[in-house]
């Protein structure tokens, strides 16, 4: 086998190892976050009044949509726009470049991990809300199907609108996230 073939084989093995490592990291992170947030939401929402539970449901749906927008924006943003900003030392530009260079992982975390966890949470919260409404108003039919459909429609519709925003405003969105990480990194290093 030639040196070039050996080099290609090593790169392929390294890439496969990296993919497996990423899968394991995402699996563990998703599993742990799902347990934590499901426990908190199920126990926390069950003790809240109906209005507070509905507000939390809306916030969870909003978080899922928000992170989906970030995931899409990172995948469509143009890295070259941030190189010009980085040469002018615009805050957040270097962090924005890192986000774009890691777009598959960032999109996976934002749209899949956080988005899917929010989807599961909103389903669990909507079930608890349906039980609360049924008990509170003495209804003899199950609202869960209607409430689940409403939550799904809000989530999917919100993400559809968000994708349009992410496509048209990708530079601003990625730069905003880059500025956030820049500030977070500076506070952490102090």
C-alpha cells in the first residue's frame, strides 16, 4: 500500500472515530438533559395553576423555535462575511466563524437536541395541562388529542416561519450568537 493510500485510510478511520465519538456525546447529552428537563417540567408543572402551566408551555415551544432558527442560520450563513468583520476586530466575529465552521454540530445541538427535547417537553406539559383543564372544569372528554395537535401546529408553524427568518437574516443571527459567546467567554476568563 502506498503512502497516499495509507494517509487516506488513516483520515477515513479518524473521521469514523470522530463520528462515533460525536454520536456518543450527543446521545449522553440528550439523555441527561431529557431526564432533567422532563423531571423538572412534570413535577414543576403539576403543582402550578393552569395559567402558569400554559405560560411555561408557550416558553418551551418558543425555546424550540428559537434554537431551530439558530441551527438553520448557522448552516446557511456565509463565513466570508465574518472574515471582513474579524479583520476590523468586530466583537463576536471570530466566534461566529467558529460556529459556521462547526455548523453540522451546532445545528445538531440546536435543532435536534434542544429542539427535540422541547418537543417532548411540550407534549408532556400539554398532557398535564389537558388533565388540569379536564379536572378543573369537570369535562368528561379527553382534551389531550386536541391540545397535542395545537402544540404540534404551533411548533411546526413557528419553525416554518423561523426558517424563513433564519435564511434571510442568517448573518445577523449568527453574529448575535457569536457576540453572546464572546461575552460569555470573556466573563468566564475573568
